[in-house]
């Protein structure tokens, strides 16, 4: 609470935190308090906006999914990351210490690896959904082209081949 109270709108500038030396887990449990102390209210609001943006983008990815499993996977991961972030932010003054790191920001080994795997899953679903949309657009364009040109060109292109295959005269001439 002291770290938040001593900052102002723009903070003390990055690296000038005083309370970082007094907090027991300044780089994991209390990282949001240090962010506010160093970057001020502007930096704290920016971090909150980043997590809201992550949730909105995951919602857009889930909305584009045709099947339910990828949509539930993306939204579940995004809600898990954002709820963990909210819990860590609340530890800075409203909630008891839980030991939850701030996803994608806090220092940590296993937490960072798991969060990167989560983001990788979200990106994989996004990429696959974009691939399916691209395939649909390509199929629609091909369908429109075939409708525009009509079936006469396809039939005229196939006729010489059909004549050669059905004609035994050329085969008999080659045999002699």
C-alpha cells in the first residue's frame, strides 16, 4: 500500500522504486504495486488495458471458431489468465496474499513457461481459424469463377481427351 500511495499519476520512473527493496516478493506477488510505484496510475491503467485487450481478442478468436471446443479452449485460457491477473492486482491492496504471479509480467520459471504454452494454444486456434476462413474464401472464388465461365469451357476442354480415349483407330494404327 505504501508503494501505491507514494506514487503519483506518472510514477517515480522505471527503476526508481523504493519499496521494491522492502517487499518480500516484489517481482512476483507484488509486481503490480511496483508497476504503479514506478509508472504511476498511467502505467497501472495501461497494464489493466492490456489484459482487457487480451480478453477481447480471445473473444474475437472464439467467435470466429466454427466448432465449440476451440472456442471454449480459447475463452477458458483467456479467462484463466485474466482472472489470475485480477487476483494478483487485488493483492496490491484489496485481497490477502495468494502467491499468484501476474501472468506474462512476473518473474518466474514454470509460470512463464505455462503462460507461454497458453498463449501458443490461443495463437494456434487463431491460425487454424484464419486458415479455414481463407479456404472458404478460395472455394467461394472458385465457385464463382466456374459459374461465370459456365460448364461449356469445361466440356470443350474435356472433349478432345474423351475422343482420344474412346477412339480405337489411333490405338490400332500404333499396333500395326
